[in-house]
């Protein structure tokens, strides 16, 4: 992946998208920064046949008017049928071709983030953003990567952190949604000049290891943490 592919955006009602709160694992020695929230996840959908009629569309679209039935049109599996609505002030991004979905704040705009499949950011504060990437893998589940604590520690320290950044992991959580396992963790990357805090959610499916990261500047984290937690919890791998 050299950059985000342009997608067709569809809104759909999401039910059965289990959102759980972030909490400290029994073996964790570092307390979470604050109590995490539980958020009901769902996505309003419109479009039966238009969702993928444009084979090579040049821009993503947000289609949030009306209520259709994507599952009836054969665009999504039966398990991806939803009853509840998208949380207020969020929109749903659904990529049925690459097999994933998540929410993002409705006032954010999409942008190209090098090496990522999709990304959205705050219109003013660019460090406040969400991005999604994936890499091919022969593994079927994140448990095949190893122990959660070891895998997450290695990712944050050796993959996410730059040489001049000090990594701090605050909490980590495992959850299961529709038979797929997800790890979500909160971490900070600090430098002498500034710090960034983020949630990351990883999962494996469709022969890919997906990673969603949503974060902000540390100075704003206490104000936007709960808002961004909804995004991290909303990530879901779809069968393709």
C-alpha cells in the first residue's frame, strides 16, 4: 500500500458491534490514564445498488441520507446487519472491498496518510486523527502473534516509537466481536518538545493484520480521550 485508496463511502446501521471499555489487565502494572467508556456502536446505511456501482471512483463519499438494506443487496454478509444508529456527531466509514469499518467524528475530513489505506483528521488540529493500515499475514488470529503484553510492548517500543520518543503503555484490553479477537491499547510517545497519546486496535482477518490508530496531542488528550475511544472501539473486521 502506497497510500489510501479512494473508496465508496456508505452509511449503515450497526448492531452487534460490541464496544467494550478499556481496562487494566490483571498482569498490567501501569494504571490506565482514566476510566474508559462504553459506547453503543452502529451505523446508518443507505444504498442498495449504488454503493459499488462506480468501480474506480476518485473520491470517498459520505452517504448518510435515508435507510437502505445493504445486506439485502448482497454488499455485506448477514452478520453485518445493524439495528442501532451511529452515535451522534460521528459518521461511519465502511470499506467492504478491504474488509473493515469504523466511526470517525463527523466534522473530520479525509486525507492521504502515507502507507495507510484510509485516514481522517480534525479540520484544524491535524495531530488529532485516525488512520487504518493493514499488512498481509498467514496468521488467522492475533493470538498467533504471541502473548498480548509482549506483542503490544514490542509494537509500541519498536514499531510505533521513533528513536527520539519515549514509549509509555497505559492499558491494554482484549475483546471478541462476532468471533474475531481484537486488542486495544492506550499508549503515549513522548519527546522533550511534545507528546502524542493514542489508542490502537489490532485484529487479523481476511489474510491481513489490521491496525487502527486514533490519537491527539497530549495536551488535549484529557478533553478528547472519550471521544476518540469511541473510534477505537468501533473498529470492526468484515468478512470478504
